[in-house]
């Protein structure tokens, strides 16, 4: 594959690197895989959709990359598409600007930048957390479900969160 990061071979990810016109899989400064922009994106521009099959919680197994997209709905993927490799950041450059599982640029993004979204904006009302080493100056140290965030962080992230979270917290797209 043209332009494939040779370091991916060493990590055993080369066979996974999915083709995408605008995005590519590379080794992140964190040491894991990451997704990088192959071109610049304007603020507000659509970048990538989270893909997979939607399953109820009872059917979600450890073989999936899963994000919670509704009250009993998890978007599950098996690591075959580039969106599965997007890392979390506490200072993300992507977010769910329209409340659905499509990531838009939250600011101008230069070609070559690593892309990341805040996992707390698609995780709520479930037991889950992970240690964060995103390196942002505002790093929260631990990625938690949305409902476990401090009130100030919730307010800041709500405009980029999925619709079911906005509904619970009275976000800007609250339905009547
Ligand atoms: Zn962080």
C-alpha cells in the first residue's frame, strides 16, 4: 500500500491498515496505532463516520470496538475500518458536531496531524473507564463515562456529544 508507515509492519498492524482517501493509519506518539490526516480540514468539515453494526448491550462482546450510541445501542466494529483506530484526546480535534456518529473538525486541522475525539462524548450510563495518556495540558487523567465528568467538563463537551447524551443533559439539540 502506497505511503504505508513502515513502523506499522513492526507493530503487526500493516495487514489492518484500511485504505482511505483522506486518512491513514500510522504509529502515534503514544506508541499505539493512530489515525492521521492526509490533507488539511477546515473547521466544521465532516471528516469520518464511525461504522459498524448496532447491537443491544447484552450482545456486545470483547471482540468488538464498541461505542455506546443510544440507551441500549452499541456501535460495534471488528477493527477493519480506519475509524476503529482513532485515539481519545482530552483536547480533541474531532467531535460529533451534529449529535450523530459522524466526526467533524472542531478547528482547522493540518495535513499530518493525528486525529482524535473525546471518548466521553460517546460513553455514558455504563461502567467503563480507562487511564488517559493523551498528553494534552488539560488531560483529565482518566477517561470516564460522560455522567462521571465534572460539571464544567460536561458543559464544555456537550456540543460534541452524541444525541442521547445531549437529551439527558439538556443540550443544544434537545428534542421537544
Ligand atoms: Zn487525556
